[in-house]
């Protein structure tokens, strides 16, 4: 996934496909299915690998808001 600076208190929408990063949108450019149908977890990590925050989706629906 491309690096993306996220200031404290900000919101970002992660898209698995292609697009232009910016204005609260991050495009991972995976261009393939990566999220499990029964749930998954996305993590925000610092450059040193420390987990800063995470969002878990339990499955069902097409998006999660955390």
C-alpha cells in the first residue's frame, strides 16, 4: 500500500482499487479482492510499525465506519 500521511483527528476512506490519493481518500491499488467476506481488520501503523489505530469489519455489507 502506498504511504499516506494522516494528521491526528483526520478521516480517510481506503479504497482497494486504483485512483488518486488525497482529500481523505487512499487508493491501495490492489486491483483484486483482498477483504474477507466474513470480516477483516485494517490497521494504521507508524513508520516504525507501531499500531496507532485499527478498524475491524465483522462481515456483511460493503463498508465499515470506525
